[in-house]
C-alpha cells in the first residue's frame, strides 16, 4: 500500500472493528428500535454498508448489496419495504470492507491524484477516500449511541 493511504487504512480498519462490535449481541428486533428522533441501529448499519459499497464501486471494485437503494442519505426509514436482517448487514459489510481494503492495496499515487466526479472532500480519488473514512467514523459514533440507548455497553473503554 502506498504511504499516502496508510493512515486511512488504519482508521478504516479500526472503524471496521467498531462497526462489527456495535452489532454484537443486538437482536433484529432491537436493531429496528428508534428513539429520540434518531434512526435505528439497523437503518444506520445498512446505510453504512450501502454507501461504502458505492465508494468501492467508485474505486473500480464491485459489491453486491441488493438492498442498497433503500438506504440513501436523508431517506425516510418508513419507506424501507424489505429490511435486511442484522446478520445480512454484517455479512455484506464484511465482504464490502474486504473488497474496499483490497482495492486500497492496488491504488498508486497517480490513481489517488486523479480527478473524479464522485463526491469527496476534494475532487480527487484521495478526496473520495477521505469522505469514505469520515463517513464510516461518523456513523460508527451513531451506532455506539444506539447501543447505549438499547442498554448495551459502550464500544470503547
């Protein structure tokens, strides 16, 4: 992996572990629970998988997340017609994360400097990777709050 991406890889792998811990011990029924005007743990987790799969495709990889279209940014959870199980979300996350990290291993300095129309922190592939990283970390924090609301222990500490 090129040196420019090592910091991102560390953060993405840390977020991966926290994402998976956030789902540990939670039932599908608990995962669909909302509170205080927030989305459910299941909606947030499915959204993260959906968005990460779109970032993977933007990097030239492939991902199979059949329910991805139901979880775009700003969507209303009441419009979801076919909820995946938490186990399905976890399984898809593991595959998408592995594909994303494998793709990072292949990127060159020239690749990450290329301009792109994919939304990012800047209009380059490097900016796309930055947004993907920030997106994961942002939502892992939300998952941690959902866990606490459900009576589970915190993710860290």
